[in-house]
C-alpha cells in the first residue's frame, strides 16, 4: 500500500468531506430516492434515476476518500530540513536557455496546483528534483521538450494549499 503524503490541512479537509458525505449527504439522497419512488413507475421516473446516479457517484467518492485517508502520511514540512529538495520544499530554478527563474513547491497529489507552482511529489518533475541541493544542475523532460536548470535555492516557504 503506497503512502499518500499530504499536509495536515488537506487531511482535515478530506476528513470533513468524508464525514459530510456519510452523515449528511447519504441521508439527503436516501430521502430524495424515497420521494421519487413514491411517485410510481420507476422505469420512466427521471428523478429516481438521477438520484440513484448521484448516490452511486457519492458512494464512489466515499470509497475513494476512505482509501486516501487510510494511506495518508501527514507531514509537517516546517519541521523538515530543506538543505535538499524534499516534501514541502520550495525550489527556485534558473532556466539555462532563458535565464528565467521558476519556483515550484513539492506537495502531495491532493494539494497539487501547477498554476500556483504546487507540483505533486509523484510527478516526474518533482521526482527529478527530489534530493537535489543548491548549485546542482537538473535536466527535466517537459511538455515543450528537454530543459536544463540550475537549482538556485531550496527553502521552506509556508504552503497555502487551500
């Protein structure tokens, strides 16, 4: 069973979603199904079929959340040394071709948001960066082709994954 690294805030958010689905949404959908069932002929009852489909999707999400939370490895990156790239590290890279600076923070797959510079620890880019330190050179296969970067800095910056 592969552990799923995540921040405590993400673990809490997923736990709350699971509890809401199990304790509130399940009852609400059951009520809608009962009301739709009371309307009669189930073969042509759109409300019934829509509610059953919604129930199926919700149950699948519950199973997904239970699995995810069972495999969760809650990590507080502020307590880690960030001399080398690890979970929670913010990495400043300098592109060899353009001298452009890019910044990425290594997070769990549930917190990942590339538009905010948050990349999953399971992504090929993060895997290539793990263990690197300031001054190292790294070559990455990006969608636009192979690129070379210098690791300018490895640091901890508080992560806002909300």
